[in-house]
C-alpha cells in the first residue's frame, strides 16, 4: 500500500490528483468514502485530470473526447461525444471511437486508517 494523502486532503466534490511510483492517480470522496482510479482514459490513454473542471463530484469527463466515467466504479457512462471539447456529429464520434468498445477506468483499492489514505494499484 502506498500513502496517498491525509484523510482531510481528499474532499467531496473535488479531485485530488497525485503521482505515486510513476503512476498518475485521481481520488475523491463520495458518500464519505475515498474512491480512486488511474488517471488514464481508456480510449487513447489521455489524462483525465485535465477534465477536473467538469467533475461533478462523482462523474469525470475526458476533456479530449467527452467520455464520462463514474469515479466510484470506473464504469463508462457515455463513450466518445466530442472532439477536444467541441460537440461532434454522431458519425464523427463513431470514427473517433476507432472501433474501441467502452472500457472502465482502472480502479485503485483505497483504505483509510489513522487519518491517512492508502492505495494499492
């Protein structure tokens, strides 16, 4: 397990971004529990942290293609919807998908103890 932060540093409605052992990670507190994912969109591997301004407390949006993911499960809620933040016609989105099927973000196992957040990935 790797130390991520103190418990009070990870707050509801905010993304906590960090790098541990050369792996970029995202964390947030949802319904009182800290949840974490690897900071890599499953479409083209782009960093999800750049979509932090669109984080609604549970759903993070890939800033490059508009793909939406639930941080609590990693589940893909909506696949490619735009190009670099600009809405695109469905046919263009289908081309950008490159035949890839939606895949979940990789979740990180999180444990909170003694005021510290620890993660395993």
